[in-house]
C-alpha cells in the first residue's frame, strides 16, 4: 500500500499533516494545569461540533466501540430492555454488545440498505405501555451500507408515542462530517470516535451525555470500571483524569476542531455533500447503484456500491490495494462481496476524490466488469465543475 495515496475507506481517514504534528508532543504531567489547558478547548469544541447545549462531554482512551459500551454500561442495568433496528453491520454489533451485557434487545429487523424505520419504532414505543424500554439505540450513519437515518424523526416518533426512553445515537461515521444536532434531536448519548470525521488516529471514544443520561448512572447497575462516568466526572472537576489520558490525541483533537471551525462547520458539511454527490454521479454513470435504497438515505460520508451480477466487490478492493496502492472498503456481513465501499469523509477534496474514482474504474476494467474508463470520472468532473462552493478550502 502506498503511503502517498489517500485512503478511501470509511475510517480511519486521512490525517492532515497539521494534526499529525499536533499529536506529536513531548510528555507533560497530566496532573498539572498544562493538561487542563489542552483538554478544556477540546471538550468545548466537541460540544459545538455535536450541538450540545447542556450535559457533559466524556473523552475516553478507546474507540467508537468502547463508546457504545460506556453508553450502555453507565446508564442501564442487567435485564433492562432497549429498542434497536438492525440494518447493517454496525447496528448489528451494538445490538450484539447489548445482548452480551445481559440487556434484552427488542430488535426491529430492517432490510440492509434501508434506515431506521420510524413507523415501527413509534409503534413499538406505543405498545410499551409499561415503559419497559429504557433506551432507543440508533445508528445515525450505517457505515456498512452507506445509509443515513433520520435521528430528528426518531425523536419525533418517541415524542409522538409519549415515551420517556433515552435516545442513544452512534454518530461515529457522521459526527464532524454531517450535521449533528444533539440538543435539537434530544439525544441522550452521542458516540463518536477520533479516527473518522475528526481526522485523527484511532484511540479516543468521544461522547456527549445529556443530564438525563447522567442521572441514569446513579441507578444503573451494569458493571463498569474503566468507563465509569462517575470517576471521569469527578476527575474532570479537578482538571484531570482518573487514569492516564491519551494526551497526544487530545491535543490533536483540539487542533482538528480548530481546523473544522476554520473551514466552518457548514462548509465542512457542504464539502462532504458535494464530494459524495460526485461519487453518486460516477456510480450512476457506471450503471451501478448505491446500496442505500432511496436518495433521502444517501450518506455523505460513505457509499456502498452494489457490484454487477456475478462480480465480487472484495476482488476490486484487493486489486486496488495490490496493484494501485489504494484502499477501498470491503462489504461486511450480509453484503460481503455484493458491494465495495467508498469512504469519502475527513480530509478530502474534489480532486482527491477524482483519483479514487479513476482508480475504481481501472480496477473494474482490469476485472472485466462492464465499465467504460473515464465515464464515472467525467460525471463527477461535470458535477464538481458546476457545484456551488467551488473554493475547496479543504482541511489539508
Ligand atoms: C467505525 C464505526 C464504529 C466502530 O468504531 P471503532 O472506532 O472501530 O470501535 C461504530 N459505529 C459506526 C457507525 C462506525 O462507522
């Protein structure tokens, strides 16, 4: 794999040079005021990026998966019921984690390629007259299928049902790249990771926690130690951590947020939308379709491309890596082989994306798939030339 080419996987994403430098720092005493000077701007920045108005930010040395575990183990007790739709590998894994923690999961099976089913969620909540469902789990951006779900719509469904469950949202592959409105959507826990929209190496789980979720931790009896919010919040109040924080990554996080806000969050979201739309135009020109079944579900951070009959998406990913030194994502779970995934989030420009599309075309031609070289690239070029916000002041 070339270290010069960008990656087109949906995380970890390309790391801007300035962020690499921000992570590279000498050791500091994490119990000294120097740490708080690094940490506080990172926390304040996370609040803005996820749209929090109250509650707490928790930053754990972990990954997104650890963020899920922290969310459930701090707020729930064995035998509690949670409601979740399964429509991809990531929604599946969160459900699996809940089951392994001894939670009852009321699963709404949903075809892969679709999003969180608002009607079925509302119906399940209405039917729960005893209020046994303690939390609704939602994957904002299902990275396996490239499907974005309507989190505001889930909040409306919960309100319409008059149900008091908490709302936990996996925003690992959306936060920092697509609009996220924790306060407006009434999200109780939002989970992000450092290696996607924040353009950092893996190593941080980043959570926004509402006052309601914080209150739930007092009665929650699932075991937790490393992820215990109570220890974290006590230590935060004293300007530190209950253990050694990932200081370099936290420094990088503060810098990443500075870069995002320098570009402007709205401009960042517009850039992601524009790059994604170019990818979709290319796919259409190839005569292929995204796995996401309708345009309202299209993700602006990852597209799962359904491959032609008789072709295997994993072959393309392997060839791209071996022959051209370029990384795309393989299909996972139910759609293994049936799709390949193009990650288009983080530090990316129109021009970088064109190189990815050109590489995908070369691979398809090499594999004998029915594609005309240049067709998808030309469709994307046409779109990028005419699309608004041309000055791609990318995070580079
Ligand atoms: C990447 C991802 C995760 C897992 O995060 P890790 O950092 O790999 O633990 C969870 N959910 C979604 C939607 C993701 O894209």
